[in-house]
């Protein structure tokens, strides 16, 4: 059962490093890890290694079986947490979790039934037992409040690009190894949302490169591109890439286009802004919160015109605005807010 994706795992490591770097006086950071994990993060005071491996631990915690974890202030950068009854008043125990996406509630059909059941089950446990549930944007907080009875326990702490995210020195070689064209726009989103992005690439006179495509979706996405007027030969579908490969791909793009309106943290949009790549995104609450004036927000039907402008006359302005907006997000700042959250609790 796969319950924590690569972006969330990277975020957990970056946040942990930030917590170590910003720890208040007389506070220290310990890690709780499944059997077989070997964290090598400098500054950890201790590592609590549990008896169960990651898959078995996820199943046990879904059932509320958390023996061996111990107490203290527990902050999880995902829903993977020991969510059981605890005594905050007398023992000063606290448990907080982070929810990066509401995809398992808003678009469950594209996910495995086991992943949907796990996330929904863990959120139910969080409603019962978490002292706070952290989400990365105010729009997500509003939507989560509609889905649950968490009330004032919902808190907002944004994410950031991976620590050190930058254009690699061998970016050209990486793009060549990925068989990318000379001029392209990068798209992200689900199959049903990507048509506007393909039409945007056509309007900009560029090929389209789709990132984070689930395995096996290539033929279907090529058909969507063709239906949008972009020849299949100009639609390049790629799956999950390493951070360095993503930086290489994004840095070579004329425009980055985020076509999803789901309530989830826009990982790639923040990465694109960090690299100064012009960003166009479907207008929605999360994109208004996160991208704000760092990119162009447009209705789905207006995406092609927005991409054409972002790839042409608006490119320089959007590059500067995006890079400036990206400075609002850092794992150090997020870590400081996590410490503040636990102090408030």
C-alpha cells in the first residue's frame, strides 16, 4: 500500500531539517521511523526505530495500533502518524499531521481503492485524535472545514520547493537524455484537464511535455493532444522524475502550465516559479493563494491565449514575478511556523 508519494517524502525530510535548524532553546528533534529506515540527517537527537516496516506500519496505524511509539510532541509531515487518544493536558503530548491534497476526496476514481480508503480512514482518525491538521493553503483549509468537523484545529503552513532546487549544471544533457524538443511548454494535471494545456502549447508554437503522468496513460494522453490539435509526435509524456531531472526540464520550458483545479499543494508550479519559469494556471482557490501575482491565472477556456502571451511578450515580466513570489516559501519558514503551532497548542 503506497500512501506517501515522492513529493511528500521529500517535503518531510526538508521540513525535518528545518525543524532541526530552527529548534528553540532546550528543544531537540527526534525521528520516528519504520523498521529498515536509516535516516542520516545531521542534528537529530535520537531515532526511534519501530518494529514494523513502512507498509505494515501504515496498516497498523490505520487500525490505531501504535505500541512502541511513545509520547511527546509528534508532528507528521503527512497523514502517516500514530493517531490515538493522548493526554495533552497532563502529559503534554501533542500529535499533529499534514494533509497536502484532497484528491482522495475530490477525484478518487484515478487512485487505487486501498489508497483512498487509507487516506479517508486516517483523516477520520485525525478528526478524533489530532491536536491540529495542517494544510498548505487557505483554500484547502476552507474545503477541509466543509468535509470535516475539525473546526479551529485546521492550521495553514505552506510548503516550498525542494531544498537547493536549482538548474543542474548538466541540464542540457539531462533534457537530451529525456528526448525533449528544443521548444516546449510543461503541463501538469489529470487527463481530463490537459486539453487546455495542449491547446496552449499549440497557440505558443511549441511542443508539450507532460510531467508526473501515471504509468500506462501515455496513449490516452497522446489521443487527447491530437484531439486538441497538437500532433501526437509533439506530445511528450513523462512520469515521475528526480528533482534534478525536473529542474532540467522546467528550466528549458517556455512556460509552465498547471491545469488542475483540485485542492492540493501545487508542487510543480512552486518549482517553476523558483526557477523563474513563466507560470500559467487554471484559476482556482489554491492557485490564487499560492501563485497569486507570481503567474497568470485564467479560466480553462482562456488558457491557450494566456500561454501564448506568457511565452511571448509577457515572458520576462512573469519570470521576474514568479521568482519573486517563490521567495515567500521556504522550509525554514515552514519549520518556524510548526514550532509556533506546537507552542500555541
